[in-house]
C-alpha cells in the first residue's frame, strides 16, 4: 500500500518544520492518511471516521492555542528546504511507482472486483447491525454515558475566567 511510505515521509517532514501553521498542516495531512489506512485495513470506515473526528477536534483546540500564542509570526520558507521537500517527494513517488507490488500484479477482472464490493457491502451492514444490537446495548449506553460525563468534567475543570485565551479590555 502506498499510504505507509507516505505516512513515514510526512513524519520525517514534520520533524524538520519550525512554523506552527506548517506543522498543523502536516499534522492534518497525517491524520487524513492514518484514517484512510485504518479504513482500508478494516471492513468498515466507521472507526476511521470517528478517529478523524476526534483528531480534528483536538487539532482545532491546538490551532486556537497556537494561533493565540504565535499570532504575528511570519511564515517564510527557505528555498533550500523547498528543494529538499521537492527532491524527497520525487524520490518517494518513484519508489512507490516502481516498487509497489499492486502496480505490478494488478490483473483484477470486473467480476472479482464486483464480488469483492458486494462482500464489503454485506460486511458493512453486518458491522452496523452488531454495533446497535440488543446484546451490545449496554456497552453502547455505557459509552454514551462515559462520554457525557467526560464532557461535564472537562467543562468543570476549565475555568473560563482564568484561561489564556481571554481578551484584555
């Protein structure tokens, strides 16, 4: 799969960045790639969708915090850095094109792909029906109650009058 080398490439790129907004953009792209890879490896995209929403909520909080701390910092990428990123991108794309086994052995016919899509559709409906079945009702209610309690605790812990994001009048 081509997502794993791309995730590794973005991880290496993230370590070289210094500006908060560029780090946020790479973190967002990393989140999308991780959610896509977890969705491709499972039978359903429900888990990856929930994971994406959780990551996105956390990233919004981080973006607000970083934007309030470093609001006037200019973003000036150096040309040496852009050349390194361009070279790594070209190298990674050649590696993905020439050494991907799915590109070499991609001889699926239409019948087998339609059977695989029908099987995946049946598995998705089976997974959704088992999540909300009678046997897992108590677990679902426990999860809803736990998330509601966590929301109340976080709201109680955060004091809006002593936050670092308040405006000075």
